[in-house]
C-alpha cells in the first residue's frame, strides 16, 4: 500500500508491504539505485546505511513486543533525499501511522521550526519511534513491579516463569536496539554532506534519544537480575526450611520406630511386654523420648 503526504514542500511516501510496481514507480520518480529498489521489496536481517548520489538509505529495526501486528521486531527502511523521504515497512507501525495523521493536517505537533530538508522530518519520525520503544520498556517495568509484589507475597515458584518471560523481553529489546548505535554514528560521519552541517546537532540529539532508551533497558535489566537473585534466595531458603523439617521428622521418627521394632521382637525375655498396661508404658516411653528430643532441638535453635 502506498500513501503520499506533503508538508512544507517536502514529500513523504510511505510504503507498507509494497508491490514491485509501487517500488518501481518510486524508484523512477526519485532516481533511486537498483540496489535500493531490491532492498525495499523484502525485509532485511540487519541494519545498514548506504549513501547514494543524492540520498541516504538506511535500515533500522524496532522492537514491538506488544504493539506489533505480526512480529516482535519491525523493520523500517528510510530513503532520505533533499525534498523527499520514503519509508518502507512490512507491518503496520503505530508510531508512523500516528505521525501520518499529523502530516495530513500539515501541523507537526510540538516540533517547532524545522529546516527545509527531509532529514528534519526523519529526525522527528525517529524520535517518535524511540518514544514507542520507551513505551515497550515501560510495559516490561510494570511486569517487574508485579513480579516484585508477588515475590514478597510468598509466590516464589510462580514467579520463576514470569521472571524468565521478562528476561526474554528485555533481551529482545536490547538485541534489537543496540545496532542503532553504529547506524547513527555512520549517519553523523557519512551523511552530513547530504543533510548539511546544520543537521549535526540533530544527529547528536538522536544519539541522545538512543542512549536514553538503551540506558533504560540496562536499568531494567539490572532490576530484573536483582529480582531474580532475591527470588532464588527466597526459594533456596524455603527449600532449606522444608529439608530441615523433613530431617528433624526423620530424626524423631527413626528412634521411635526402632523402639517399636525392638518391643515387637518375638523374644522370651522382652522387658515390659506381658506386664499390666505394657502398651501404655511403651507409648509413654516414646512420648517422653519425643519430648526430650523436642527440648534438645529447641535448645539448639533448630526449631
């Protein structure tokens, strides 16, 4: 699907799951290279930056753990010329959809004055996309808060799987966002002759946005590690307590079982057996032995 928008003399063409015919039309209109056209037709596995004769072509992937319509990672291809910008993606991307609504009314919300180069539109698009990544991290942070509450509500076993899911989400976020660092550095180094020297401060602002997102992911990862260690410690303590109880029970019942077996031996001179109230005498002896062991355990602070 091909959508076309205009703002302040700059054309934005948005392609979602483009057909070969749509890509060829755009290539012919703006004189793009054949290599760029082939890349726009299908998803790519990694980020890249290519400098054309009069445009910059770059590929970025963004995590979409909860806002994706198809996958957990969404690709956006950008072709940025002087007075045009082309975006290609293979899934409905909510931040770009919202950005298009702003574009349609020719009012870029809270942007303030912008330059007359399409790179400035790219700048605001990327800020919008990084904002959506922040929202993804906030979802994970809410999961971490829930995990913390449940850990201290004695639900240690149930939280093992929840912690694993949160760890998987943070790993996906980090793996998807980290390659952006090199792409942004390449843009600042190689693309400024096309974007103009005035755009350098905007590139540095984008790098700040990236590091803000990256640092948020790392802080959440550290919190997750602390929660995992806490949960593991509480699980270990609970298991040790259970084992201690079973050990004490085994220590108590073994001598009692031994006494019972001794008195049940079919012997001629077994003491007590055959006397009046012999059953209750044996029970009394076992009760006294149990009470003595209980006092011993309390004295040793095992109970």
